C-alpha cells in the first residue's frame, strides 16, 4: 500500500489511578490495541502514565518504581507482533538517581529511554534532570570537549539495563520508522526558551512526541495552543502532544487530559478535554510536506544543529531504527482534512480579504507615488480580474488622497463582448467616479487582419490574440498620453496556466493581481461587495456570478457568452488546488491526484481530475516563458510566480517526467 509520505500517529490519554500500575497498564494496552487496529504507526501517552503523574512522594518508594519497570515489560510483551511504536511515561532509576522518562517500545523491545530535561521545582524533589546526559559536546573538527570523557558512558548516551533489556538512555536520540523520524521531549521541555525539540528538529526529526502532565488554569489551554502553533511552525515539524487526564489526583490541581496533533503551525486533531474516559485521537502527519518546506527554508537550512548560526559545537545524537511503519491503507481513509480551496479556507476569510486588499492597494500606492505619474490606466471588461484591479486602484488613490478622476478606465468591446459584461463595466466605472472611455477594437483588428492577410472567419489563436494585443496597445498609448501607469489585471492562475496572450494581457506596467489566484479573486470581489463597496454591491455580485471568459469569440444568438474559460482549460478550483500543492508543498502529480480525490470527493471523479491535472502540468511547463518576463507586482501569499523572488524555472524544462504516473 502506498503511503504518499504520510505516517499515521495517535495521542492517547488513559484514565489512570495514581500508584496503581496494574490498572494503568491495562488501560494503556487497551489503547495500544485500538491504535493498532486503526493502522497507527506511532502512539504517544502522557508523562508518567504507568504510575500516574501525581504520585508525589510515592516516587521515593522502590516498590512503585520497580512496579513501573514490570509494567513496561508487560507493555513490551503486548506490543509483540504489532507494527506500532509506543511511547509511554515511567520513572526510571539510573546511577542512584531517578528520571522522569519516556520509554520507546516496538515489537516487544525497549528501544530507548528519554529523560526529561527541564524538571520543575516541584518535580526536582524526586527527579533528576536529563541535562546529566548532555555534558559532552563535540566541535565541528571532531575534537572532544569535557576532557575527552567516554561519550557513551559519560556523555551524550548512557547504557541501561531496564525491563530485562539493554538500551540507551539520553535526551539526544532520534528514532526512525522506515523513512520517518521522531524525537521525544517531556512536559516542561516544550516551555523552555530553547526546547530540546528545537535541536531535535535541526538534527532531522520530522515529528516530536511530547509526554506531558500539564495542569489546567484559566486561559492555559489557549496559551498552550499558541505555544504549539508557534513552535511547530518555527521548527517545521509534526507534534504529538498527550497530557495527563482523568484519574490524576485533584488534591491541588486539575488535569484535563489535553491531547492534540500538529503539523507546521496547524492543528490536525485534538480531543475533548475534561473527559472522564480514556481518549485516542488519530491524525496522518505529512512528513514529505515537512521535508519539502524545510529544504526550501533559508532560515531552517542555515541554522546549525546546535541552534546557532555559527555551528561551533554540536551535540551528538544516537539514531535508532525501529523498523517499518504500519501497513496503513490511506486510500481507504485519510485521517486529516484536505482543504479543497487552499487559497480561500473558510477560517479567517474576513481577515484574509481585508489584509490582501490592503497589501495590494498599499503596494500600488507606493509605485504610483514613486514614479510621480498623473494617472492609472486600466482596461475594464466587466469580468472578475479587471474589477478587482479597479477596486485596488481606487483604494490606492484614496490612500494617496488623489481624486478618482485620475483613474482612466477604458472598456474596449470586441467581437465577443456581451451586453452583460459591457454594461457592468460601465456601471462599475461610473459608480467609482473614474474617467470612463470606450474604444471599440473591432475596426483596428479588422484592419490588422487585412494587413496580415488573415481570414476573420478563421477563429484561431491569431484571431483571439490580435484582440488582446490591440487592447494592450491602446492602454499603453493612453498611459503615454496621460503620463500614466498601466495597471495589469491578470491573476496567478492565468499566469500558471499561461492563459494570457504574450505581449497582450500578459503585459502591463504593474500587475496588482499577479499573486492572486482565481478562486481568491472571486472571494475578494465578493468581500468588497459585502464590506467596503456596499454602494456597488449588486454590480459586484453580478460580476462574481458572470461566467469567466476572455470574450474573444462571438456570443451566441441570445448574446450569451460562448467562450467559457473553464470549459477549455478546466475548473479553476481544481487548478488552484494543483498550483498550491505543486508549488507550496512540492508534491509529485501522483500525490496531488490522490489528495484531489480526497478533497473533491463527490464533485469530480478520478478521470476528470486526471484530465485537468495533465492539462495543468503541460501548460505550467510549456508557458514558463511568459512568466520569465512578467511585470512587477506585489507578493501577498506563500505562493508566487515572480521570476525575481519566487519561481525560478528554466523556460525549456521538460514536463514529461512530471506528467508520468498520474
């Protein structure tokens, strides 16, 4: 079964009894069995989950400590024959000290023990710090510090006999499950100024497991979520967080059993806190995505493993292979939400629209003021892109305190212009108080056809592109007449597909929409209608509902648009999904196809997705030459096509490799 770069993970919170190891082991094994049945490769339990976190001075009793070790034996035996990696919490004695540890278990074996590094004041009554294992470091030239002590026994890794097995004990361990890697930290480690997981991530750990026992106080849950969001984004990691819950003593504190799974700043799954029963949450972490983003991140790439930019010293890590991941059927069920519209997710849409329009208008205002031009010149078709560009231009003029009559808006009807789009163009221009001009391109294009001996009945690329280039020529010349700047209207989706006439609508003096995909253009115009431009609400909403078309071919007998763009190149919601996942996440077409089937289940079948994905790959590669010389324009999101700062691809790159095996 193909894993597509995903690994199935789980955070488990058992209902425990403090100091009742036998009961706790039974609860833990029950949750392990449930995780195994669901194809989980890695399951994480809370801190000190074998004994309960709130045992207090009972941790000084050898009976409790030895019972925990016996409990680990039972869990290890229960795990035999199961391809699931288990991380549980237990107190572990070592060299006359007791450590708060995570025990990593796989298929009957204890594979490693990770002690907690940042022990709180109350915990220090019973537990020593894992910093005991971090005394040895190595310089980049390989020379040992700490007087050259034996690193295995005195430094980065101790050896321990525990639960009838020999294994390593150290905070500095990276565990491998097939091609996936994870590391472990415990509780307070996350809250440190530089958490151990920061070093783990720089050493290549894609996923961090945190065994915690975080008590609840008012607003603590929100603060914890903010920490996890920021930390996983900063380390570009997956994070499995499991905290102690029901059954822990409530003598002084309340434990809500919070569990959550994160990926690069986003929540994949979280449980319901304050449950009186055990809980298990499951999510598929996309390790391939994390790797791709890390490789492209200058900051991540240029930070040395010790967390500095100098790399003078680095910690030694023990790397332990645990075997292959579980045989998880991701085709049958994918335990994560796939956003079908990644450029316009439902959450925070109001904020996104407001922020993007502010960025666009501020950027245009800066450019207009810098070159000291007198006008802004736009072609207005009555379609989405030119409407958004005009809205942005009006906002920019408002920022500058300039009158709207310095905006020269030109509608240029041609062979395919319908009454609906022409009327909407006029309504929009007049309502915004701009200087309105109408120049028909029909006579000039007909003359051009005569000049180049082209039969106008032959409605080929020449027929269409001649109109686009004539419109651009008109705008450029009007800009010369009025000491103006031609504001481009083309969007990111059109640039990705090459759906623009070279040196026609492909060209302008500043492209305000160049970083805005088509699905977002529609949302921005709708938002403007409902919020900032209520006086033209009905016009804007009618433009939103108008079929997307370049209107280069004549309308039908009922004056309806005959040339619908999405019938020709495919649905823009699919193409925007392809663009985001190809460019932002670096996925191969096969994985994009898999995700599209999940995201658009019930809307598009596999064959339809295959058809338009092949179209996207072919056009994206074949049309790069248009992007290599595109005008300036503001970057507003994480995906951009500017050859100067975002997408540097040779115009003669071959697409055949990317088009295979879709």
